[in-house]
C-alpha cells in the first residue's frame, strides 16, 4: 500500500488486515530499495595474507580453486590466466601443493594456484580481488607469495 512515496511495512499491513489497528493509525515509512554492492565493497572478515612493501613478490597465490591436481587441465590454466589478466599482465601460472588446506579441514594436501605477474602491484590487486570470493561452492583464499618462497618456487620450476 504505497502512500506518497512511502509504504507500509509487512507488520503494519498484517496489523491492518487483522483489524488490530485502523489504517489511519499507521504511519508509512520511506520506501527503501536494496542495493547490490560491487565485489569487494564490504571488507573481508579475515585479512588477506599480504606482506610489507619491498618484501612482496610479483606472484599471488589462490587456494580452493581446485581440490585435486587432476582438475588442472589446460583449459583450467587458460581460464585462470584470463581471469587474472584483469589485474595486470600474467607471466605464468604454477600449481603447488601444501600440507594443509581450508578445503580439507587442515588435513591432506591443498592445491595452491600461483599466478605470476610482471609487477607486484598486479599481484596485490589479484590477491585482493580473489580473496573470499565464492567459486564452485568453495570460498577462495588468496595472498601474496613472500619473496623467499617465490624465489624458491621459481628455482624449482626452472630446473
């Protein structure tokens, strides 16, 4: 029952319909339209694992994109590159496993997708964009790969 740009709440309409109050006794409230917020408009509950300036690498890690290495097809890698390239030029996409995972409840191996960019700023942007995003029913976690870890990963990837 809109009234001059204002409307009655559900509780007010029910009270009138049941005869509990007369319509003249009820004050309409200003109509409110729910707004959809852009991704990232609400701060994440948990902070992104970022590192201090000068210590970060040009690589972002993303956990929970896939659960098992067998899911890492060429199409999957191409999709990751395409999605991540919105943040900057992607150099490479690497996969690594770790000993714990939010997907497996802290047990088993977690697959982390490591996206290497040409700049640390692009990696930071990617980590912020991907963290706490929902993908295939899983909540993604992401952050910046520490420089030492990045160097070790690059060394093992080139050998």
